[in-house]
C-alpha cells in the first residue's frame, strides 16, 4: 500500500497560487481539517490541495466566501479535475451510499439529485424570505400612508389654529380702537361737577 504524499505549506502555496497566510486563513474560515504530525506540524495531502483548488474555482466563478463555505460544508461531494470523488465533509456514509448504487452515471445522477434537493430547499428559503420582506414592506407603506394622513390632518389643524389666532388679534385691535375712541369722547365732555355748579 502506497503511503500518501505529504506537502509542506510552501509547496501547497506554489501548487495552488495562494500565499501561506491565505492558506492558513482558509483553513480556519472554511473549516478545512489539515492533518498534523506527532510534533503538531501541519502537512498537506492531495485531498487538501484539491479542496484549495476547488475553492479557487468557486472564487473564479465570483462566489463569496460565505457561499463557498456553505458549499464546502454541505453533505454533497465535489469532483476534482481528475474526476476523483473528494469528500467535502467527514460524512463518508453519504459518499458510500452514492457509490454503492453503482455505475458512473448513477453516481452523477445521485450527486445531481442531492444538489438539486439542496438547491430547491435553498430556493424555498429565499422565496419565504422574499415574501416576508414584501409583507413587511406593505405594512411599512400602510404605516407611512397613515402617518401621512395624520400629518395632513395636523397641518389642517395648525392652519386653522393660525387663522383663529389672527382673528383674535384683529378683534383685540378693534377692542383697543374702541376703548381709545371712548376715552377721547370722555375727554371732550365737561366733568359732571362743572355742569352741576353752572346750573
């Protein structure tokens, strides 16, 4: 039995085109389990290199890191460039179920079915989110319309209040003018005691 080939991080960097710090970041971010020696030094096998190459392919298709992480953590399998099946999770029973059915076409059909069911459930999730968002938007619009109506009513009340205040001021001026006229009239009349003594 052949021993699996071990690669250092600098070798993997050359093979994948990623800087070493990027490889470490992806290990953490994408939960890639990298084997370690007894002295706790990391080493890489063809399996990890295939995963990094797969990540690069997905990035070239403009997928975000979150989308890539979801793909890598899904129970499906990915195909390497050499068409070897590479597990993306530790659930080996999923792969063995697919392979046990037999025949290359069956494997691809089963993978396709699994991916389709995953896509369908994701589409259903997205559809429900859109419906919820739409319903919330309608509620918000109704609240805005009600608020707009209240503001219009408030504007009408403010205008009416201002008009009434102006009327009150006008009446106050009229009263002030009448008081002034009365005072002037009173000043032109002779005092009562003068009239009394003249008689």
